[in-house]
C-alpha cells in the first residue's frame, strides 16, 4: 500500500496496534513495515508525493517471459514507467482497467533481492 506521508504513522499504528496484525521482522531500521494479512503480506510504503493512499498488488508468475507474452496477447500493456526496478530484478509493471498497479514477478524474487541488497 502506498501511503501519503501525512497519514503514514497513523496508518502503520492502525495495522500494528488497532487491528493487531502480526508484523514481519524487518531486516534493517529503514525497512518498510510489513504485516501478515492472511496468506498475503501487507507492505506499507511511505510516499511523500501522494495525497491519498493507493493499493498496489503483486502477481507471481512461474515464467516471467510467458506471463509478459500472455498479458501482451490479452491487450494488457506493460507500464514500466510506473517505478524504476533494480537492475536484474525479474519483474515488470502493469495496471488494471481501473488503474490498480500490479507488479508481475517470479516466486521468491523479492526475497532474493532483499538477501542480495538488504532492500525489500
């Protein structure tokens, strides 16, 4: 979830203290707070330039090239301009017809990148 800076602390507190979601242990002091959300992970990213929260989703594809081709054949355009991804990161951006952003990636890609760079 992308959260405006002016709502960030209250939003993190909402998930941590009010809803009591289990927080996933951060790797470092500057890591984005993450919470267990059923069988999903809720990421809370502070975004100074936003005026309201945005929901971004992650889609896991076993074969990133096949996923890219399938989405292209269905008329879904890649949106790589949305946010730069690290060099070598096996992922790309798309958006739904109602403009929900999706990161299409491979299983374990975020975990692997985090182990390599310390960034999640």
